[in-house]
């Protein structure tokens, strides 16, 4: 079985710059390079093969090219050829011009393992030599090494290897053997709502006030530096390191959330969301007089940032991988009207949901909106979801992370019968401000509770 492993290099590799050379003309001076013989016919060779031949000649003339492994140069040319092929034949974006490459690739059979220790390994990279790297996987069961890619991200060097192991993924369970299903509903206020009534909180890695303010300050400071100066390079390097750490934090949290979801039932049901279409910018609205009407572009941009910060696609990918390792199927259902459909009477109305509360306008059925959507997703699979389970707490060291909260946090311990404007464009967590003297409890969703008579204050110990 083939696995793709990522490892962090313990010793920094030297920056390897690949010079972007220009062919003087589309037809080289030596026509023998541009021509090839096939079935006794002389015809023009492909652009990538011509560049490979020119590179071979440059390796004999220039010392810089001779020091670089030939497979690395050929892989870069192959990637460039694939980029232009995607542009001309598949309608993708025009390839970007790069002054230097942040990654390079070796072909199968070039990279070799020299030594394997408890927590590190020594690997041989052609053209570089022996490099020590952190051993994040067990190398004792590896049969052979395939392709290898070395990349840099946030000032850290990483190596990813495609290896062959004797282990195989288990066969997926047939539907006849599946006894339970857990439905999930992804969102922004709550990262994931499970059909058993639990939630995975959204930690808001980059959209929380403190981190977003720091990122904005760092970006503004780097942009104000003198163009192409050393100070600007240092500023962007520092910013890249911060963004890399935030991405690692998000990825680790998503692994824990995916692990909790997969362990809940024998199968997983999720919505088939078109995330790429959900994060598109708002379309302009012409007023017919040469101008534009307001289209809520700023609010849509904020929503797009929140959706991208949640990384739903990354979470779905991790769930699929862990489910494949556990032989559990993942069902992708149609998300149409999953948040508006009443599970009791089947009535569909956009007014059924308001924020985190769900109240059917036909039969007055009430429930938490996200939990109801996850149960609707599970119901569309045709299986039953398991009963309520105990809360699972996971984490690293002495700082546990509560991934599954059965009880939602309180609404500031006070009643807000009317909407109160909060600083920084925030909004109160109490979503029942439209109805006077009535507040939907987020703890017990079986009935409505009447608001108490306490006075609401924004500040002070008695609020």
C-alpha cells in the first residue's frame, strides 16, 4: 500500500534557487535539438523535450546547473509543461512566473534511508547529501521509497515521501452490517454539530479578534517596508512563520475533531457542500444609470473569511481518511433544505430557522437548528443514529481540549429582549431578540421559557 508521509527536517537545508533561463527563440539555433525521428519521419519535438535537451547542454557549460540533480530539473520542466497544458486544454489559470521555487522533487529510487533511530532518521538526498529529519512515522515496515518532495513553509523545511508498505486498508463494511450513522452539520458558530446532540466548538484560528488584529498589523507593516529591501523580506518571513503556525494549529484541531466524529458511529453522513461556490464574492448590482447599488460585499467578504478559516474541505478530507482506515463508509447527501425542513411534519420554510433556533411555523416544533440539520442529514441516509454518548475530552499535556460539548455556553448570564449593538460589529449570542418577552433556551430545547425580570446592563458586576 502507498502512503504519503510528511516529515520535518531537523537541520535547515540551504536555499536552492533554480535559475529561470530563457530560450532565445522558439526555434533553437541548433535544429537537431528541436527535431526528433519517429518511424523514419523527422518532425518537431514537444516544448518540454526541447527544454530538457537544452538543460542537458547547459549542465555541461554552467557549473550552477551541474550541481543540481538532473531529475530535479526534469521534474520542474514537467510541472511547467503540465501547467501550460492545463491552461491551453483545460481552461485553467495562466502559470505564474516564479523567481525561485519553494519545493523540488526527486524521482523514485533516488532518495535512500541511511539510518533509522528512535526519534529521527538520516536520509540521503542526491546533490545535497545526508540530512537528519524528525521521524514522525515507523520506517521499519517500509518496503521501498517512491517519489520524494522537499519543500519549505514558514521558514521550516519539510520532506514528503511516497512509500510502499505491506499493510492494506480494510474493506469497507457493507450496508447490511452498518447499525448506526452519525450525521454532521458544519457551521461557523459551531464547527460541527453531531446528530447525537454534541458539538465541536469553532476555535476561530485566524478570525478571532486578537489573531486577526495581529495579522493585519503584520501585513500592514510588511507592506509599508521599502520594496525588495532586506527589512521587507524579514517582515514577510516573520508573517509566513506566524501563518504557518496557525495553519498547523487548525490542522491539528481538525484531526481531533475528525477522530471524534469517526468514533461516534459505524458510518458518517455529511452534506455535499460546494465550498468553492460558497466563498465567491458578491455579484455587483447595476442600477441602470452607470453606477452600482449596495450588494453587501463587505459582509459577504467577512462570511467568506469565516468559512475559509473553518477549513470544511480539510475536515471532510480527514474524516474520509480516518473512516477508510476504520472501514466505515461516508455518505454524501444532498444539502438542499436540510436547515429549513421540519423533522416532525416535513414542512419547508425559510422562516423556520433564525440563527441557532429552529421553530416550525406549521407544527411549532422546536429544536436547536444545527442539531436538527445534522439529524436531517443522518435521516436521509436511511439509518438510525446512536443514542447520546458521554462527553469526550481530548488534548495534549495538561491543557485538555473539549471537542464535544453537550451543554452550550451561557448567553452572558443575562436576558437581552432587544438587540444591543456590540463593538467591532459583533452580535449577541441570544438570537431571540425578535420576540419580546420570549427567549429560546439553548440548554433545554423542548420548550420555551419566559424571560425573567432582571435588568440588563452592559457593564458592572450586577449585569
